[in-house]
């Protein structure tokens, strides 16, 4: 599982856009978004780096939280 902190994801519409972008990389992935905490979890066999570019292109770049390990 990969966890992303997405400060720009603040509402349900944003969450839909993030989900759509992530699914464009892996249509079989299980995506869980949580706008209040601005996090997305991706259950996928693909490497985390596969998702970072598409999030950035969609305007929702991952910003690691201070003190948090990326996974």
C-alpha cells in the first residue's frame, strides 16, 4: 500500500480527480481518499513512483508530511 499526503485535495470533487488520475496508472488499484486528512491510499502492485508523476500532472502533488516516512 502506498500513502500520499495531498494538501490540495480538500473536497469530494478533488478526491474524484485524484482517484481518476491514480486509476489512469493502474486501473486495477484500490484507491481510498480522505479529503479531511488530505490523504490517499493506493493498493497496487506498482511502485509508488509510478503514481507520483500523474498526481503532479493532475495538480495534486504528494507532499510528505514532516516527520512521516513515505510508504
